């Protein structure tokens, strides 16, 4: 018996052939409870056109969706947004997730979530809290978030999370302005009592695409960041888990976006539309079904959007004959669309893509002009 | 603790337990036992399950090894080494408290 006895599900399912096997049950559900958010982060990956409060699903519908998710095989639900605490019924929704047997993860900006609400969430069965931070120092962090006082509220909330005995992850969102501060950000995460830190490089979808030239790190910064992460992992071995990946535009192979389209996860928007991934609505001609009209099981199995890029039949060259086609599934469909105009193309992050050279041009387009904040 | 060259051994009197936010669950749909953790999941095989079910925070490492050696009629030293390696690796990933 060795440590290999526990292999990650991610690695495990990535090896399983996508075609010719029966439909696998989803593992995770991202519940975007609302698009409302007090922050103005320039790297927000939510769509440019947000869904309004009037269209949001009500508490009972969310409870039903969460029960259906558990019945379908989902194990973890990520309560997200926008800022999920913008919904007053967050404790009720958390309780419903817990009652359904789901592992409940709260993804919060920390702004607008009071200590009292957090206590109610812990009481309701919340399993884990992820708080985002924008930088290690208040002034620069607040500048990036476009919200004065955000940093102080985030660190106060993190302290409440620890006081309540809940596990804490710090999500450090990295880009040109803060990528050289990784060490200080990890130190901050440790000081806040986090058991895990996610070095999350900005992904250029939705609103973030508007700010790509302002946010894109340089190649030198990316190399320094990779070395810094290696050193920090050594230094803090056993104290904090550091999860990090190479930022997309600088990688040689694309990421297996959402673990492969329609293979592992689903995403429910505030109004109830079910997407295979966060940015799927940017792809024209897709039909998304809603939990208002269909059960989650029906949507997982039969929704045209979920079946659009399942397996490998939809692929073009160089993906179609590539030995990695069932490892990375051609990368991200939304990125392929955004950068090549064709959602079926190989994600240009892949060095085998005929559009790969375009990425080098894009990363060179760096501007030090002000951010376009999300308001 | 800074990057130990060799994994630290588990003290016999340690009482390993799953921390809050980590739980072992059986899922028919996912084909077996799964250790659920913050934004991560690990498949647990039958041996890992046998070990983890004993990590209650009450039983000592010594008692867990004795119990497993008796249950599986295996040499105690071998069990102690294997279980120690597994628990240390889980603790390093913050999936277990010692």
C-alpha cells in the first residue's frame, strides 16, 4: 500500500476513453446563485451581459436542482456567483445542498458576507470556504478589485472562517500587476490560516477579455512565477497545499477544459440555464436547456449543448488523430472560438494548432492603460 | 517543518483523524469510495478505506496497526510501514490530522 492508492479522480477519469463508454455521471456542479457582485474586478470571467436579479431561480428551485444533482451522482457543489452572499437565502440553499448529501463549497469575495451569515452557513452544513484575494497589500488589492476596503473585509472574513473551524482556501488571482508577489500572497494565505492556496491565473473569457492587454503577464514573469511556486512547495511542504497551473497563453498543450466537455461537471446560471462550462454561452448556435423546463438528468443526457462536443467525433485535425485527444479533449471550446472564430478548432494554446503563433502576438499586446472595471 | 528529506514517521501515540472538510463517502454513481476534500476528490481503494475508517481521532496509530495486522493476518512491521506511508502522504496533503 502506497500513496498511489489514492489517485485523484481527475487523473483517473482523464485516462478513461470518452467514446464507446456509457455516459459518466457528473462529479461537480457550479451553482452560480447570482451575477450580482459588489466588486469590479477587471478579470471577471462572467459574461459581458449579466443576468438580472428578477430572473434568478428561487430557493425551492435551487433545492430541487441540488437534490437532482446528488441523485445524478454529483458529489461536490460550488456555491458561487457573482457574490453568492448577495442572496439572502444562501443559508437555506446551503442547508438544502447539505441535506442532499453534497459536499458544499462556498466561493466568495468575502465582501457582503457577514460573520452572522457565515455562522448560519457553518450551522447549515457548509464544508469549505474559498476566499479570493487580489494582492498581499491592502492598497494594491483594493485597486485591483475596484473596491475600497475590500482587502480588510476579506481578511476579517478569513479569520471568521478559521474561528468557526472551517477549512479555508485562498484563491490568489494572478496577472501582470501581482504575479511577482506570489511568495507574499502565499505567506498571507498561511498567516490567515488557509490549508490550501490556489494560484489561479486569469483566464481570458467574458469581461476579462476586455482587459487582456492590461492583465497579461510577460514570459519572464511567468517563468519566475513557476520557479517561485516550486520553491514555495518545498518550503511549505505539509503546511499548505499549493495548487497552480501554467497560465494558458504560455502553455505548450491546452488544458482539459472542465475535464472534457460534458464529462465531469455542470454549471447552472442564476436564471437556471445549464451549461457544460462557465463561458459556453459565448458559442453561437448552442441550445441550452433550463432547470425550469427539464430535470438535471435529462439535461445531462440529452441537452444539445452537452452533446455538442462530447467524445471526439466533432474534432478536426490536428486533434482528430492526436494521441492526446482523450487527455485534453482539444482544450477549451470557448477559447478556440474567441481566438480562431471556430469553436471546433484546436484550442490555439496547443503548439500543434495552426493558430498558435497568434498567441505570441496577443501576449505581446500589453498596455499599461487603466483597467476597464466591471460596473 | 521544512521539506524533510525522508518522510517523518508517525508517533505510535498519534490519534489520526480526518479534519473538518474532509470526508469519506461511498458513491454508486462514481463507482466506489471517495475521499472528499476542499475542491479535490481522491478515489480510495479497499485498503485505504480500511485504514481511513479507523482514523477516528480516538484510536492511536499503534492500535490501528494492531487492529489491521489482526484483521488481515499480516506481519505487523509491514502494516506499520505501509499505513505510516499512507497516513504521512495524506497528512502532507492536509487530508489528515495527526
